[in-house]
C-alpha cells in the first residue's frame, strides 16, 4: 500500500501539495492532464506565448444555487482547525461515477487533511509557515463538480482573470484560469480542478 507520506513537494516552501490518491486518479479522463502544479505550469507556459488573454471588468452574477454541501468529516475538521488556508479540489470520474477529491492545508498548524467525497482519508504533518498566512477569500464549499465558468466566477466572485487555452494534444477542450490566489481548470466548459494558494506575509 502506498504511504500517505509519498508526495510531491512545493519547491518554494517544501510543502506537500498533492495527496497520493490524486496520482491514482490519473486513470480518469482528465486527471492525468490536470495533475500537479509543475505540470500545469509547463502546460500554461507553452500556451501563454500565443493564445492566453486577460479578462478584466467581469461582473459575476450572484450565485443562484446552494453551495456544495460539506459532510460531517468536513464539519469536524473546520470545528477543530478552521477554514483551510489553502486547498486543492479535483473532480474526476471512476466507472462513470463523479468523484470529488480534496486536500485542505493549514500552514500555521503544520497540517494537511485529505478527503474523498467528503470522507476523511488521512492527516499528515507538513512544514509550518514561518510568517503569518494571509487569509484567502475562498472556501471549498464554493466549488461543485463540473460547474460552468459563469458559475465559478459567480460563486467565487472573481471579476478578473487570465485564461490559457490548452493545446488539443495536451487537453482537448481544456483551459486554465488564473485569478487572485486561485487557479482552476475547465475541460469542455466543465470545472475539473481548483487550487487555492496561500500567501505568507513577511515577518
């Protein structure tokens, strides 16, 4: 069995970014192509030279749907540790069934927590932040599987972003979006990936 400690690390902070189960999700249609910050950066860099564009002044509508319901394991984690300071969410399918995988990060506590479909999968220690972590304006329950771009913008209240279309040879119908402290990926107009980034203030 693969250890929970097996993972890639963010070279900037030495912090684990992806849980092992996301690696296993590579058998799904898009997970293999929307996996890991390093791969995303490479993909984005190849596309940005010719086809990226900045969108400003977007006016996101107020959300008209209920947020993604958090489960009892989510509630316990929030009660014990608070809203995560950063998180990643991956939406994929196994045998035609949608799956929601999440990692919540608490850098000031040196802790990461993994969930699959709302059920706790494990906890582990990570390197603690050396300075104050700036709160992010997002919560995991703002993002639901396969949301449209308009729904993501409305739910997260994003009014400016950079969009990078991906080459068909990498992810056909794929686009990566960058906004303040967040990046997310859509395939064929449906949300597949969200990463909210924590910023550390100077001491």
